């Protein structure tokens, strides 16, 4: 076992040959490299699979032996300063390595088909492999300097992948927004690292925690300064994990290809912020103010992310805000001290959300056969509906991911989220109420997404099969904006400034020509050629395989945290995996589980989730119309003057959600416009005041010199005359003021 651990340092570097080989090949033999491009996808999967097997072996050894291994070597030594590089293998490292490699392999297999028609195919796999290297280096780092190096490499890869389609202005702006926002957190992280080194004189985790604890016990430390350093470290996690108020980059990051969203914005990169908080957890636990700050930011992010996902039309943006909310749950658990629950939900959420993102990519891929390669239309849920009969496998996988994220047993997220909800009651009843309410909102917006996408009738009207492109129709509005005309495939949706409604039960008329074109959709289309079919179609096997594998994992991965009885105590695989940390953090902890309390909380959380699902079905399921005959529904619909009041409330909620809580607009007004105004003022001061004085002195000297040169004629008598005149004038002025002052 010791021999195996010694070679753990190669884990980050195994995927590195792929981007190096692609880069060298494109420089030296570009034609051959491009012709053999599918080979690089195979090698990317192969090398990452080797890392996965190695990581799984280390994880099994850790579960059996409950050990922590660290191997370091000196990089530079100068007097009292020593910088060491190395690898740290502990439960947190092994969990993150398993997540990165397993999800990464599925995404790479999926991407081989998804990106097959893209000109940047080779560039995509080079970026992805380098990202995997950076992320694996981050989670195996043994000190803060090493973490910061790989932290910046992860940010660079994220910038490249978000802006992968950089020729699209919106994608270029999105990667710049992500870069700038993360620089705020990275600067705070750097300051926090330097501050901790000033306090402890070390970057190593093993020394850092020990020195801080000794200084606190001996009152030899300024607690305010240590708290400030810890807050700056947490700022880096806030930006990387898209926590409030530095969350604004995450929904815009969906402009990258969908596999990128599945990997770095659901399972790995956004988990880097969670990772660093978990890594520095022994430091944060001795600082109550920091723990309160972490839990506060977490609960705000939980509620904010859920409310912003309510009215999004883009399927990927809705999943992005869902990711933000679920990461808030994990951050809340860490702030409450529920280390095990946080890592458990990190595992279950990573697989469930990767499944949902890859499922959304399959949906987008099927929609592109109708609307073309237009993200504004292929990702717009308002243009979907009725996809069940066309993409049944994708629909089943997406439904499993949706049920898991809603917290429905026995799927993965039920076990982890329920544990966080249970711990929140012990921490703060107010936080618990918000967390339970958000669980209901999660179920609502996730099933809203599912129903708008798969249920009902197909809402997109594609071009005439006979080749006519000048027909028009009226779209089916789910927002209540009437008369939105569709010409060809250009569907003009209401803008952010228009008055829109949250829900609508109206379907707008479709002309006869469109009805004739939609009618064949009822038939089975599995025998139609996918390449030439104008209908939605299921994805290829290389895209469906990762969906099926992730769906199976989503069904089973929750079992690692299910308690089982062993000698009168309740144990599970995850608890045994985390034994070194739980013994270190909570030496007197009791592993027993109160099953009555567990079942009570489970019934409450599942009931709230089902309530959210019921409201989603009531408002978005097309078959709800038969409920109008019920007296209760009629009384609700025909409330008279009260209906106007509820409409206003619903519109306020919708506008808040659709406009991203007005946070992006606030930043644009205060930061972007404010900085532009400050820059303009500074530019004016520099050009008109600073340069103006300098230029004024020069111009004055020029004119004075030009005037004086005409006075000089070379005659001494003239010089004596002017000199006598100047002296006389000066003496007169002097005597005048002297006389006045004396008087």
C-alpha cells in the first residue's frame, strides 16, 4: 500500500500527453493530426480511465485502512524559507478524484459525438484534457501555494472552454465575465494565503492547522486578523462555486458547449470552491464568525438560485441556477459543521446534475434538426414540448435526474439533501424553514422544466416539407403574451422590458397549413433518416451510453450514505471513508442514527417535494384542463377582484426570476457604468488639468518668448531705457504698497 501511495503524484500528469501531442501535431503535421482526430478522443478517454482505476484503488485502500498519506519534496530553500511540492491523499482527495475521473470519462465519450461536426474538435479535447490535469492537480495538492497554481490553471481552462465558440460575441463576453468575476475571488484567495503565511510561516496544511490551534490556545494571535485572512480565503470559494454575490458568471457560462457545462459547471470546477472550504475546514471550525458567514452565504445562495430558476426559458440556464442553489446547500452544510452531509451531497449532486446537463445536450441536439444551430431557439423551452415520443431514452434519463434533484427516494440526492435538511433544524429554525421551502421550489422548477420539454405537443413549427419558407403561424405562449408571430423559424419572444405573465392556459390558433405540417408528427419516426429528418430524433449511441451509465449511478450512488446496523452502531461506506476526518474534527461523535427522527424528516421533505411537483403539474401539464370542471378550481380561477391582486404578485415573482433578481443590472449600473464614469472623470482630469497645466506653461513661454524677441534690436540705449522703465515701475509699486501699509 505504501508503494502505491508513493506513485500517487503521477495522477495529475497522466492526461497531460494528449494536449501536448495535439499542440505539437498541429504545429508540425497539421494535416495528419486533423485526419486522425478521432484517435485523440480515444487516448483522452484511455488516459483518464487509467487515472480512474488508480484513484479507485487508492479509495478502496483508504476505506479499508482509514489512513492519510502525504509525500512532499523540497522545491526551493532559502534561509528560513522552504517551499515544498507534493501530494496529499486523504478521503477528500480520493472522493474528488473519483468524481473528476468518472464524470470526465462520461463527458469525453459523450463529446466525441456531440462535437464531431465542430471545426474545433481537436481544440476541444486539448482543452478538456488540460482541464482534467489542472483539476486533478488541485485536489491532490499538499499546500496552499500548489493549490493556487492549479487554481489559476483551472480558471484559465474555464475561460478557454466557456469562450470555445469565441466568434460569437455573446460567448466571448461570457468568458470575459467569468474571468473578471473569478479574478475578484482569486485576489482574495491570494491575500488570504499570504496572510496565513505571515501568521504561521508555512503553506503546508499539516503545519498550518497545528500552528493556528497552538496560537489560539496560547492567546498569541490577533483573532481579528486571522478572521480576515479566513474570510479572504472563503472569497475565493465564493467566486469559484458561484455563491452570492459572485454568482453572476455561472448562467452566462452556459454559452460554451453543453459537455463543458456537464463537466466543469456541474461536477468539477464549481466544486473547487467547495473543495477548498472542505480542505480548510479545520481552520474555519475554530473561527465561529467564519462558520456563520459560510452558512449565511450558503442559505442566501440556496434561496436565490431557486427563485432565479423559476422563469428561465433557456434549459441550460435553468440548470445553471439549479446548480447554484444545490451548491448553496453544500456550503450551508459546511457552515453548519455537517462535513459528512456536505461531501455526500457533493457526490450525489455531481452525478445527478451531470446526467441532467448531458440530457439537455441530447435535447438540444435533437432540436437542432428543426431550428438549426441557433442556441436562442434550440435551448428555448418555450419552443419545445411533446418530445417524449421522439427521444424516449433521453426522456427517461432526464426524468431520473429530475426526480433525484427533487429529493424523491430512493434516488441519490434524497439521502444527502435529507441529511442537510435534518441538520438545519438543529442549527437554525429560520435556516431550516428556508431550506425546506427551497426544496419545494426545486421540485417545482425541475418538473416545470421536464413538463415544458417532454410533455404536451411539439411547440416548434418548422419549415414546410415542400420547401416553402414564407408561411407563418402563431406560437404557443407559456408566458401569456398574445400575438407573438412566428415567421419562418424566427420566433420573437417578449423582451425583458415588456410586461409578461408567469403562467398561461391559452393556446393560440395555428393556421391550416401548419396543422397539416404538424399532423405527421403523431406517427412513429424511428425509421426516418436522422440526418434528413425535420423532426426531433434520439441521439446516437455514443451520446446515450453516458446518459444510461449516469442514470444507473444516480439510482445507486445514494447507497454509500445509507446507514446500516453493525454491532449496535450505524455505519455506512461514506462514514467509514471519512473516518480519519470525522475522528479529527469530531472525536466524541456518535455514529448512531435516530431512525424515528430520520423517517419524520424524510416524510416532511418528500411531502414538500411532492407539493412542488403537484403545482408544476397543475400549472404546466397540458392535461390539467379537465380540472377546470371542479368547483374548487373554478372558485380559484374566478375570484373576481382578487385575481388582479394575485396576477400582480405572480408578475413580480416572474420579473424577479426572469431578470435574474436585477443583480446583473445592478452590477452593470454600479460597477460597469460607475467604473466607466470614474475612468472618464480621471481621463478628463489627466487631459485637461494635469496636461493642461503643463501645456499651458509651454504655450505661455512660447508666446512670451515670441513677444520679447521683437523687443530686442541690438541697441544699448534701448536696453537701458527699458531697464530704467522696469525699475521705475517696480519702485513706484513698492513705495505705493509700503506707503499704504504704513498708513
